[in-house]
């Protein structure tokens, strides 16, 4: 029997097996397991529900709404659905797999994000163990915002941009994948604005030649600089490929300039507590970026310094930007740490790796929540009992709802227009958010708001200050209450 053709085939299969069950692949799968375990109890983001409803509208109407459709206080006011493609993906997943499908969306995309960070860190360090540590660093900061939100897609695009820019250092043809990436990114999330800033920094630094202590800038060759400039222009043009128009492009600036009330009231827009674990890690990571080059007498690239400094400045002001900081700082730390921890090339054991990967997969499947567990999470995070009572009692008329409950009511009670929800671009410029804040914190006579909008019933958190006041107002009584919410009727 002639076996001459079998040996190369067997060798190829062995090589494939070593790649699939390599130490690097095992560590990447370990990151995915950490992510699945993290998100398994995170079906509780309050903004999920209006993202889901907006996605449903896009799915059914094949158009992107440009005004408020969900409230009676701001009905018809201009609204920028800058995340419509991300919202569509969320609703499409729900359409196919229900709430379990949404949890799968979060688990898969969250795992993909941190595996991509692992790949980026490996390219920076050439060390799988250091890259795994970089992935854990990004995961740690990312836990501040791991939820079923289009934000996750925006961060995936950011990591892909950083990978493409790193690949382009050897072959500038990779740069031409950036315009289509931005064409998708602009329709998924407003973080494209930060991504454009990243590309601008690379363009500027490509033409600088200098050394300032341990900070180094090395200019690119002329063709690369020309390609970067051309790609930057193409990315700007790609941003215009959206069905919403110029409003999408200026939306990130409007958030900073026109939503001061929401940014001063919503937790994720407030500065992080520097005494918390994430706050201390933020400071420690920034110190490490400057300390490691000093200790090892290594170089800190100018573009790295600029991006880490900008992301640090954003993170120190807004908790949600810790996610971005983790993505930006992790590969830089890995490049500085790479030579410290030398990787053993002869220590790879495919069989052991395969056993560990099988255990990881089994653990991920076991950890993934079933339908009953997801339903329990929904009930624990939302006023499901109060909504059931409102339906049974047939309550009608203008409703004043707790800010946190607005999105859930949009999804579960579309027949009742909400008073307010988490869309800052709708309720902040109109003054409704500020008026609600004064009412909810008892800064003015509560009857003023109730009479202005002729409120017939209120759905509030059981622990809200107004829950202890409303029963004492003339004409109001508590009709329903549980551990989560209470209903008050006039």
C-alpha cells in the first residue's frame, strides 16, 4: 500500500492540532470563560429595554426613528438613534432566541471583545501569558459596562482598529480595512468619535521625529504617511454612510454640551471613586505606564502616551470610560512587561491544553443561565409585579414613573407612554429631566409637577423618597407595593 500521500496529511493534522490546542488558544478560551461567568448574572441593564424597542421599530418599519415615540412629556421631540444597527442586532437576536438569545449575544460578543484584546496584547508583547494578563486587565476595567448594550459593539470596533493599526506597521494595506470598519461603527455606537481620535493621533505621530527622555516618536516612511492621511479622509467619508445624517456625527459633542443634567445625575457619567478597586487600579495602571520604562530603561511611544493620557483623563471624569481606558492601556502595559516574563516555547502540551479547554467549555455551558434564571434576574431588576397590577387594574391616564423603570415600561407597556426614561438626548435639553429631578428629590412642591402633567398614577421605586411622601398628599393612595416598586393612584 502506498502511504506516501498520507504522511504530509498526518503532519498537517498534527500541526493543526497543535495550533488549535496551543497554550495561546487555551488562555484565550480561559478569558472567554471568565467573561461568560461575569455576564451570567447581568441581565439587569435598565437601558436594554428601550434598545430592544428601538430595534423592533427598525425591524418592523425598515426605517430609523428620528423623534421621541415613547413618552407623553417629550413626544415628537427630535431624537438621534445613533445606535440603530446595534439595537437592530439586539432585537434580531431576541426575535430568534428570546431572552436566552440575548444572554447568548452578551456572552459571545463579550468573549469576542476580550479575546481580541488578548490578540492585540500578544502582538504587542509576543508573550501569551503577558497577553492573558493584559486581557484580564481590560476585563477588570470592562466589568464597569458589560451589559446587553450597543456599547459592546463600539468597543469591539475600537479593539479591531488598534489591531489593524498594529498590523499596518508592517503592511500598510491593512489600513484600508479601517474605512469599512468605521462605516459599521458609526451605525453601532457613538464611540466611533474616540476611534477617529485614535486614528488622528497615529496620523500626527507618523510625521514626528524626536526623543523626550524615555518618550520616543519615530516617523513613518512617506508612503505610509500618505496612506494614513488618505485612510483618515476615507474614514471621515465612511462616517457619512448612515441613515440618520449629520446628527450622528455631532451626537458625541451634543452629549458633552447639552446633557449636563444627565451627566451630573447618572452614575456611569460621574467620576469613579478612587478608593474603589477600579479607582485604585486606574491610578496604579497609569503609574505603571511611566514607572516601567524608567525601571527597565525602555521606550514609551508618543502615540501610546497620548492615547493612554487621553483615555485616563476621560476615565477620571466618567466611570463608563474606565472600559475604554482598560482597552487602551492593556497592550501598552503588555509591551512593557513582555521582556520581563520570558515565554518558554518548549512548554506547550497540546493534550493538557485540550483537556483544560474541554473543562473551560463545560464550565461555560454550566454557568450559562437557563430561561428560569434569566426570568428571575428580570423580576429582581424590574417592576414586573407592578406592571402586572397596572394591567389587572386597568389603570389609564398620564403615568409618572421612576427614571430607572422607564425603559422597561417602554418594552412591557407600550400602550402607556412613559414620563421619562434613560434617553438623555430627549429629556435633558427639554428640561424634563431637571424637573423630574427636583420632584424626585423633594426640592419643590411635588404637587406642581403632578398637576402640570395631570398625573393619574405613579410607578415608583419602593425606596424612593417620594414613595414616603405621596400617601400623605391629598387625593393619593398606595394601591400596590412589593420589594421593588409601588403604585400610587389619584
